[in-house]
């Protein structure tokens, strides 16, 4: 298994890891995280639109049938984007995208969890149970009547975040660009394509979004159209 002394191999992609990749915000988050840390590895595209991620071969990699999934050098697999990013940060700690100290790491995890639970997940499920219902109803349990409420929660918590950012911070963790920013950015970028744009009244969030959008890692990996046609 890797440790932090494998850094050169991690950078050169000779480490035996492989990213099972696809369209969608979650794989994009991991790709941007890797780009920020200059981590390269082979990628294998899985056809999410065609449902390959729900087929037996991918289910054996990730029993949740979701994307992305990271194959490790011993042939085992990791999924869930935050777990994948935590693993990559541990084997290549610099540049730190989670944190260099216990305090920094905790701060990033706090913001990652806040935006994930309160904004990204409700936004995603608002879309899956709404515009993308026909696409997702054969894949996951769906609750169509929850869609408007979930969208309302995401919008409400974004407004809350806008108030938090009135302190003039550059990024969610102050001056540090981190995993929390990548996660939120990718979901808001996607939200704008599926009927959940950021309310322009959230001027602090909008300024942060425009700042993050200029990063080379983001510009090099633009948002892709949603997999689902409108229900
Ligand atoms: N909690 C998972 C979510 C993964 C996820 O929902 N991935 C989407 C792509 S953005 C997916 O696989 N969608 C297709 C499907 O569920 O069939 C993570 O953190 O990785």
C-alpha cells in the first residue's frame, strides 16, 4: 500500500492506481482535486448515461453502482468522493487540499460536511427526484414529492452560507482553497444547468464562485451536460 514516500510514483501515475471516471459532478470533484495536487493516474471511462455503472462489472468495484471509484495498487477499490480525496491527501499531503495541521483538516472537514449535507445533497436529490426522475427511478429510490422541498433547503442553506461569507473570506476555509470549495463549486456549477441557479442576491457566494471558476484546474475541466433528459 502507499505511504507518503511514494509521492514521485503517485505524480507520475506509475503507482498502479486507476480512476473509474464518468460524466457528473462527483467524478469532476475528484479530477479537480487531483489536478490541484498534481496527481496523475490512468482513467477508465464508465458509460453512466448507458447504465454501465449499474452493471455487474462496476457493481463489483462499487456495490453502490456510483461514480467515481478509485482502484488501488492492490486491486481493491475505494468509493465516496470524500473518502477518495482523504486517501489521496494522505499519500500525497502537499499541496494540502484538506489541511496541513489537525486544526486545518478539521476546519475543511467541517465545511465539507456542511456544504455536502445542506446544499449539495439536497440540490442533487431535488434534481434526481424532479427533472431527472425518469432517469433515476430505475436506479435509486426516488421521492418525487420531496423534490421542491429539497430544492428549497439547498437554496435556503446557500443563503445562510452567503451570510457567513459576508466576513470577506476568500474561500470557505479563509485564505485556503480546499476540498470544500471544489465540492460546492462543482455542484453549484451543475445546479445552474438543471434549474437550480445561484440566486444573484447571494453576492458573496457569487463573488466566490467567479473566483473559483478562474482556477486553472476548473477551467481545464468544464461542467458537462446532465446525463438525464428532463422528465
Ligand atoms: N456519495 C457518492 C455519490 C456518487 C454519485 O452519486 N455519483 C453519480 C455521478 S455524479 C452517479 O454515479 N450517478 C449515476 C447513477 O447513480 O446511476 C460519492 O460521494 O461518490
